């Protein structure tokens, strides 16, 4: 079984997300700007950042295909 690592350095789950957040943040990965329809009939605009999870999701999709 392979131990998860980032750039060849084995890390635990929290450390992986923290490291990927730093890497993704420096490279503008994981910024999402969306407009949502609210239940009461108004629109809301939100900007979300999740660089580490965006990288993990892309890596998972690549390894699964």
C-alpha cells in the first residue's frame, strides 16, 4: 500500500490539505465565483476558495480514470 505524499514527502491527511492549500493558493487554484438563487427569490453572489480540495479532487479523478 502506498502512503499518501506531496512532492515525495509522506504526510497525514490534515498536513496534505494544508500543504496543498499553500501550493494551490500561490497558483490561484480553487477560486470559485458563483451566483446562487436563494429560496426567498433573491440572488446571492459568493466567492469561495478551496485550493487543497480542488487539487485533491482533480488528482482523484485522474487516478480513477
